[in-house]
C-alpha cells in the first residue's frame, strides 16, 4: 500500500482588487477604497487590522461616536508631478470604512498604531462586559 | 516604453491621464447604474504602477505589512523580479475571528526591462506599505540638449 503524502507548498498570494466605494459623497477629490480588515476578539479586547498602503500617521483619522467606528486614511499621490505614467494597475485614493460596535468598548483605552501601511487598532472591552467566572461551591 | 512584456496585462492604460480619468468616470457611472463593478481584478500580486521621468523609471507596488527580510528583489539580465511572502500572523489561540479579509502567501512578479536602464544604480525603498524601485536610465536614454549655434 502506498501512502500519499501531501507536499507542503507555500500558499500563493491571492490577488485582490481594491474595493472602491461608489455612490458615497466625498469631501475630497479622488476615489475612496474599502481597506481589507481582520477583526478578532479575545476575552479582554477586540483587535482590528486594516491594510492601508500609503497612509501616513498624520493622514489617519479614527473616530468612535455612538458605537460607530470610522477609520479614514488619506493617501498622497506617490508619483511626483513630472513623471509620465506608463502602466497603472492600482489607483491611489483614500481608505474609509465604518463598523458598528457593541457598546462594551472602553473608549478611554483604545490604542492605534500604524506600521508599513497596516493599521492595528486595539479596542479593550469595558470591565462590565468581560466574562466573569462564577465559583460554584459544593454544599 | 521600458516594459517589453508583462505577463497577463491587467487593465489597459491609454497613457493619457485625461483619457484614463474619463474612462474611470465612465466605469464609475456604469457601476452606480448597474450595481456591478466592471473593473477587472489585476489578477496578479502585487499591483504595480510604472512611470518615468527624464532620469529614471519608477516601479511602485502596494505591499502593506511585509517584513523587509521577506522581500526579495533581484535584477538579472535586465529582468527585475519582485518576490516575497506575506506571512500569516498567528494571534492568540483563544482569539475568535469575526473577519479575515487580509490575504497572505507567497508572490513573485518579473519584468523584462529594455537595455536603457543602468542596472547597477537600481534603488529600492519600502515605506508605509509601498515599495518603490528606482531604475536610473542609461546615459544614452536620457534626453539631451542640443545647442543651436548662430550662423556666422
């Protein structure tokens, strides 16, 4: 009997088109894209990771109001004015996305960091929302 | 044009900014009317933009969240290859995922350049999730000013 072993090969990157938001009113000229995000939750916090290539810290806006979280990133054009375009596969524009959160976030302790075009947002849960262990005593 | 061949050329570019913008406006209008997105996926990773000025050719790629050590740029016989891997970040085992949209995996793209590029002066810079490769043009490819002499 032969045993087939599945060779472990590297996973190939799946190309993904930038998703443009259409139909929204923009206050800045240029297209607006939806960043790809990962959201995961642990016992103490919710973490959001968003791919926002080209966004600088001073062009990033994070707003939490009435349990609606809005992340907004401005991208400056990378090419200087004197360059002539030969090929364009991606467009540069702003990133924007809204999330509705449950009202258990400790808004005072939200932490945001931006590195290599990835935003990492840590939203700690409010104390009251954390699961509490209830001791059961034997009678 | 510096690029001789690009495997699976994704979207056509007219080379004229005004025409490109008019095309995108049309696509946007069509999208809003039909509710469908007409733009095709580039089908390749990473997506790149190529531009030039009189001194250099610039290749820019959107590559958010890559460790510099996981990026591999090579230049061989006028072929520039951008390869690398975006690693999957393993978070806390107890974490429950609500959304997982960010892609990860290995990628590789090659570009054949014409001999007008001075290969040894190639520079690469990775900042804020954008990789910029600057390829200086060979001296003979740069525009030259021709002095005009007044007749005696």
